[in-house]
């Protein structure tokens, strides 16, 4: 259960319970409550009250586990408290605080508070880490933080000859991503990438603090890591732009799985932030092996596209 839920001591109460605050919320010390009363319910959920709550709140049906609580005349007899349900978008749900599962969560929180934790900026390529979201999680090896560019393709209407429509492409975004190679039971590695603010990599344990070796020597060279990622299969939002690993690359990197999983599929990647959009544009203009887009209708920015085609009307 420790990998599914996280105890949050300080939350915020508005109409509903929240992890973040704004002008409509008040802080709440999230300690277990006994005797929470269900005031009423409708097709949206339950309205709850308790002397410790700063105001009456609403919870959705899924937030209150009716099948796991003792309810008498609308009063919940078990102590309950809010926790974050990690695997379902970070939703807040109520759990019983008198169970072994909750005791385990408390123990895990104490261990986490006392353990040394690391951010991405603290890591060097080759470091073996585990996400603080789950102490029993898979080991992942830090490859480096790289700047990527994605491509945005869309239909144009009203520009060009005779007002005809066609698809044009621009360099859409240049965010940074932290890349990790997950150690797999078959001895190979699955490469994943995360935004720097993603909660999976926001805090990590380093494996040498947990009694195993710190470094995976296969990934200590950041330039080689970048080469591995560049030679992986990756594509655009609709799988239009695909660079396949050739047979030579497969032989060169037999320990790397053939799929690369992350949400923002890059069409270009580099180590520094400098000129990444421009470099991505030049790369795509000259890349003979990439298919699925018209190089004559590729623009570095949306503004360049508008300027080019407004002059041709």
C-alpha cells in the first residue's frame, strides 16, 4: 500500500479538500478524525462535517470508502484521514487510520523524512536511484538532462493558393527532460524521460544509501547516453516522424530495449539549451531519413509561417 498512497500532514479546505491553496481555502492539519458525520448526499457525493474541520466539505463517492468503514446513523465510527492516491493523478481520498496499512504508511513517512533525498540537479550520469514515491520501486539509472524539440503539425485554412488547405509544421516546444534507464529483470534497460517537475523524479533515494552500489558504469558518459537516446525509435504526436534503429545500432546497444516511452516525443534532442529550436529546425530540414512531413512547409515558429504565407496571398 505504501506505493499507492502518501500521507499529507498539511492540506487545504475549500468546498473540497485540496493539496494546494488559494483565496478560497483555509489550512487544515490533516490528523485522523473520529466521528465524522455525513450531513447529506446527492449524485455528486457526500457532505461531511467534523469539529476539527474548519468548514463543511464535499467529497466524491470514490473518496469515501463506504465498504471499509463502520457507519451508524450517518456517523463514521472509525478514525479516518485524507491521503494522496499517487497512482490516480494525486487525488485526495479518505482512508481508515486504524489499520495496518495506515501504520505502514506512517512508518514509510518516518523513513522518508529521515532518509537522504536527491533532486535531479544532485545526480551525475550513471547514478542508480529509486523514486521517493515508492521505496520498493524499480531502480533507474540517470542518463542526463537534455533539451528536446517537438514538432506541431496542423491544417492551414485561408492561406496559400486559392485558399486551399494543407498541413504545415512548426517547432512546437523546447522543454528540458531528465532521462533515466530502468533496470529490467532480463538485464536490459527501458529508457523513460520526465519533465523536471514530475513527481516521480522530484525526490529520489540513491541506491548506495540503501546498501547497494551507486553507479552503473554503462551510463557514466553523458555524450554516449545522448547518442543512445538519439538512436532510439521515437516519433511525433501521431507517430508521423519516426527514426528507426538500424541493424548496426541494434548490435551496438544490445542492452537497450527497442521502445522509448515518454509523452513529448522529441524530433530533436541536444545537451545544452542554446539554440535548440533553431538546431531542431535545421536538423529536420536536412534529415533524409525522417518521413511524414513536408519539408517545404516546415517553419521554425508559428510567426515565421504566418509571415511567409501572408506575403503570398
